[in-house]
């Protein structure tokens, strides 16, 4: 099942609006230890990011890493994994 969500995540990065891969990434990090979520954030920044004065265009990468870290900390505290 994880492989299906991972393929869906990377396909949705390419063809779907930003909120679709975000929802799939959220499902992945809640259920699995999904190291591919920050990688998807990097891919989204490479494909769609625009250079900005703040965060240097890496906003989605930072969000992906934050989602991953927060989910891991919550799972550890709630003993879900």
C-alpha cells in the first residue's frame, strides 16, 4: 500500500494542484515513516517554485520536512508506530 501512495504522490506532483500531493503526503507521514515526502517537496520546488526574497524558493521543501518531523514526533508521543 505504501508503494501505491508513493507512486500517487510523485504522479500528483507532476499533474495535480498543490493540495493533492499535500494530502497524499499527509496520509503517508501519518501511516508510514515516509522519507519520500521531503523529496516530493524538493521536486515541487524545482518544478513550480519561484525565487522569492524569503526561503529562497524552497518553501515546499521546508513544509515537507516540517510535516515529516512533526508527524514522527507525534507518533512517538502517541505510540502509533
